[in-house]
């Protein structure tokens, strides 16, 4: 089977422990695109948090895609056209805000290149903005500022207290939306049923590509549906054990140019 699409998770997969793409991996991915391979960057990050990586890989030149918010959005990075979007029910937003307020946590959402928050000085809010290379935008009242479709909110704060709030919110919202921690201090609040594989299926239909023509690389639990769905599901050597167990192939770690090794082995 000739592969046509390469789907890459970012943190722990494409980027190394310093959150960088190594020169060797960059060069290898440019060569793959020159041969006609399309790249999809599939991440839990907001769209504009993936943008610096997309630009480094020259996805605008070669016609690549960003699958962000763990599958909540798909954007054609060349045309900047939004191809798919799954948003939160507006009716649930006041409850999310109330949960944050009564527990003295900061809540954030995202709009274009901005992280929207009432608390830009919060250490965890700043960590999220830094991770995604996005600007902080202070608002006087969170709910009043949301005049756009919301793909994801996040409540951030002390891990020990946040774990209790996670259980409370999950029990209340489990039939309506997803509630989970991506880091001990980050509580993700997303539309129900979001995952990278479901969103990728939407893109493949649009591109007239079948799963057997796809290589997908990842390391985390949220990459597992993607790895199972792709024709060649690849786990990094640093991946969670269950991810490695379900992969078709285990490559080197993200600190050993594991993605470049896959491309050299199966594409170049």
C-alpha cells in the first residue's frame, strides 16, 4: 500500500522533550512533502497553538492540515478554511464558569490567536499560553466575552483540588460532554465524543483517501483511536504501554527522531 497521508501528534511525538522539532526530523518531513505526502498535525492544542509547528513544516506551501482540540476542529492550513468544527452547547457555559468561580480556579477558552481569561496573571493560565505560543487576552467577564462558538474550555489550578472538581463535574456532565485532565493542573472541557480518529474520518472522506493509505504516529491515550484507525498505526518508544500494545509498529522515542525513522522506513 502506498501511503498518502501522515498524521502526527505533537507533544511527545513530533517534538522532543524540549518541545522542538529536530533539524533531522524537519528535513525528513520536508522531503516527504516534496514527494506528495500530505501532513496532518493532530493535537489537543488549540488551532493557533499548532500554527507555529505548521509554519515550521511549511504546511502552507505543501497543503497540509491542522486537526486541533483533540479533533474539535480541522483547518486547511493553506487556504485557512475551517473544514470541521464541533462546539460546546452554549447552555452549559454558565455551569462551567460557576464551577471555576466557586473553587477559585481560572477558566480559559480560545479565539483565534488568543487565550481568553479573566486571570492572565495566574501561573497555570500563563503555562497554557506559553505551551501554545498564544497571546493572553484579559476580559472583565468571561461569559460576556464569549460571542463566538466555543470548541473547548479549560479550568486550571492546583492539581490536588482540581481532581475533586473533575469528579464532581464528570458526574454531572458525563452524558453531555467530555471532562478529563490532560495534565494534573489542566481540566479539559470539550464536546462529547470528540476524538482524533472520528475527525480524521471526516477529512479522509473530503480528500478521497482511505485509512489504509494513512500512517498515524502518537504516544498518548488520546492517540489510541487514531493509531487503531490508520492503516499503519505507529507508537513512539516513549508511548504509554497500552498505546504500544495496539500499534502496528513501535518506532524510536521522540528524543531519538522517531517520526523521521518512520518516514524513512515506510515513505522515503
